[in-house]
């Protein structure tokens, strides 16, 4: 009952965050219009967007993301643990999350009061900024309330919902003994590591222990952002004392989110969600099928290109896989495609699109690496197109070499998808606004007309216009897209705060410098180091999604990359592509489980069981050629550098 009474809080934070998204979009559009029409920009645009709207979206989104379970975790071994321990770990994760949010709220309130007393204003236009500081403690406090409400709800959840297998509760005393041994390991090890960090240790040792603590928290299904903040915070406390920790928590959460370069994130997210909510997924897939279905393997080729287009506008591989999988897998199976090829096509379809602007992953990487967002987006364009074309050529080759795999039976002339020119042009008429949108954003970035944020605002406004032209369900689509944008940004910005805290800890501990010296002592060449990274990311992809891998590893790798004279712009493309490949690589590959779950859904009309082994087998057609593209990128880095160079950026 108490949890239900708190439902208004999530609705309120979502509403206020949605208003902030609309204000951000409107402010940027007005600024661009005034600048081009009258050569007079809107005063205070950067201050309002960065300090007011971004802070509102990021911190009000924390509570909404918590309510909807959007905070990213890495259930590396969690699902294999006994049910009672899983329940305990969920509670521990919630409590630790609440402790971190309380710390942010308390120290954030102190900083807000201090800035109030100073009368903080923007340096450029004199915009009053200090009230925006109070959004940090208010958002963190709202998140704590949501966590408490979630814990109250869990008390009423039946234990049957935990899906405890009978084998995990059998053998009475033996099972209980095993559970207590696991408890000793799960809870004792992080406590021991924490105690050791406060002993008289070398700074590098404390840094290594902090990284170990973070990894163990990830294993325990602690949300990735909280694992990074908690381990980094404890490490800063152990190294420098409570005063420096307090200073970190006073400044880092606000400064990490109140960022003009990162303001492109809510615009791209809103654009992708609005297009998806307005039916762009189905229309783009339908057009690809009509125009490419005549090719050998044409339905798979069309799915590949539709996935690239959807991934570029949504920024979420998981979202693209889910949306496209529910449409594409039944359609390909209905046309007698081999299940291995059908599922593998869905798995790989969004990989190239994650490099084609707008790309959320490249934007987040640019924020962490402190490189220009526009340049980083342009760098991903050509590699993304090449990878999408390579996958298309592979599918056509499979269709020619083994036509039965793509449902073609030459002896009966069955399996070819034939569409009339009327159907093709009609399908193109339903998606042409998407092409105009993409060309406008890319052209504006390339020619220097737009900053990345302005391109994002242009894209979001265009998506709103496209949704309006549909005329049906526009109010519902916009409302849901705004709410989803706020909660998605809340989860993303929590990760960015965590990465910033962790990066500060690694700098203070000297671990980053130690790693640079170690690599230097090993005398690794640029190529040797990058090939070692390729192997490392393929292993990490067994347990972590690509965004988590980027946020956890990039702060550690940046000093090493700079010492080896590796271009950070080029590396952004490399690491995003590598992360996307890692999450589909057997023997684990997190995204394969998502596709397997889609095939088990009863409402999508698949009339046969598709085993996990079949999905793994299908990826083996794509992985070698994907690695070949990565190797090509290593030896020919100009692939990622030529478009930014041609644009003069």
C-alpha cells in the first residue's frame, strides 16, 4: 500500500524530466533559427541547456530509471546462484544504491547551499545557475524513495517468482552448507578487500584493490554505475580522506551531467524512441524487404540494412534487436530461412548502425575521452557503412552458394520474394522522411552548419514532424517517447557519473601511470597492443554489454593509448565496433540470450523451437568477417579518419 502511494513520485519526475527535454529541444531550435536568420544567437543557450535542462533530465531520470528497472547491471554469475542468495543480493544492491544516492543527496545539498550563498551565475550570459544545483539532491532523494518503495514491494513478491530450480533447493543440509559457503565468499571477500584498502598500502595496490572490488560488485549484480561510484568512492576515501571524497561527491555528479557536449544524448534518444513509437521500425523493414527481397537472401539483406538504419537512429543494440527480432525472425522463418541464419542476421543487423551517426555509444565515448562529439560521429560513418555492406555481401553469397539456407528452392522456383514497382515506390514513400532526416543531420555536421547538439535537435524535431504526419496515436507516441527518454538518460548519466568517479580514483591511485609504464616496459607496438585489446574485449563481451565495457575500460586505457600515440578519435570507432562484436560472440555473448528469448515468445508466431546452439552456430558465419573488418581498421586507420579530415574538422 505504501509503495502504491509513492507512485505519484515516478509520474512527477517523468513529467518534469519530459518538460526539460521539450525545453532543451525548443531552446536549441530557437537558437539555431535566430543565428541563421538574424545572425544573433539566443542569449544563455549553453547555460540553460547544460546547467538547467541536462541536470533536470539526468537527475530526475534516476528515480524513473529505478522504477522501471533501467539501471544497467551485469548478471555474470547471478542467475546460477541459489534463489535465497539471489534475493539477498538484490536487497544488498538496493541498499548500496540507496547509500550512494544518500551520499550524493547530502553532499549535493551542501554544494547547492554554498552556490546559493555565492549567487552562482553563468559566465557568458549571466544566467542564474544556483537553483539548478538543488536538482542534484532532489533527484537523488527521489531515487532513494523509489528504492525504498521497491524494497517494500519485494516483501510481497512470491518466492516462486524467483524461478528457483528444484536442483538448487534439494539435498537439505548439503544445499544449506553450500549456500553458507557462497555467502561467506560473496559477502566476506568485498569486506576483506575494503579493509585492506584502508591499511598502509602503496597507492597502486589500493588502486588494484579498488578495481578488484568493482569487478566483484559487478559479479554480485550491483548496477554498473553504483559499482563504479562505490569502489571509486571507497578508494578515494582510502587514498586521500573523507574531505576529498566529499569534494568529489559535491562536484562530480553535477559537472558530469551539466555538459553541453552530452546534451546531444537526450536529443538522439528522443529521436530514436519517437520514430520507433510512431512505427518507423515496421515501415523501414517493409521498404527494405520490397527493394532487396529479389536478391538471393534478399529478406536477410533487407533485415541487415533495416537494422543498420534503426541502430543509427536509436543508439541501442538491445532495442534494435528486440524490435527487429519480433518482426524479422517470424518473417524469415515463414519464407523457409534456416533458423541459424535468421537469428544470426537479427543479431548482427544493428552492429554497423552503431557507428553510423547519430550513435549514442560514440557520443558517450566522446564525452569520456574528451574529444569533439561531431568529429567522433563523422569518424564512424564510413566504417559503419563498410560493415553493413560487407554483411550484405556475405548474405548474398550465402544465398548463392547455399540457396536452401535462404528458403530458395531452384527446382520449384520457390522462395524468391517478388514485389511490384508500385509496392516498392509505395514503401519508399512511407520512409522517405527518414532519409531526409539522416541526410540533413549528416550534411549539417559535415558542412559545419550544426554542432552535434544542434544536429540532434534537428533530428528530434524532424522525428516529431514525421510522427505528426502519421496522424494516429501521436499524443501517446510523444508522451511515451518523452518518458522513455528521461528514464534512459537517467540510466546513461548515472553510468557517466560512475565512470568519472572511477577515473578520478584511478588517477589518484597512480594505477593509470603504472599501466602506462608496464606497457612501455613490455615494449609492445601499437599493433600488438590493439590485437591484445581485441582478445580482451571478446572475453569481456561474454559478461558485459558494449556500453558497460566502454565505461569501465576506456578511463583505464586512455593514458596507455596516448603513450602509444593512438588517435582517440580512431579508437572510439574501434572500441565501439569491438564492443558490439563482443556481445554476440560465443560461448556466451549476452545478446544471443536476448534473441533466444525472443524466439521463445508465444505471441510472435514461431511454430518451432530454436535452440541456443543454433543461434551460436549462425554467428560463426559473421564473426570471421567482422574480425577481418577490425583488422582492416587497425592497419588502415584512414578509414575512420578520412571523413573528419575532408570536413575540415
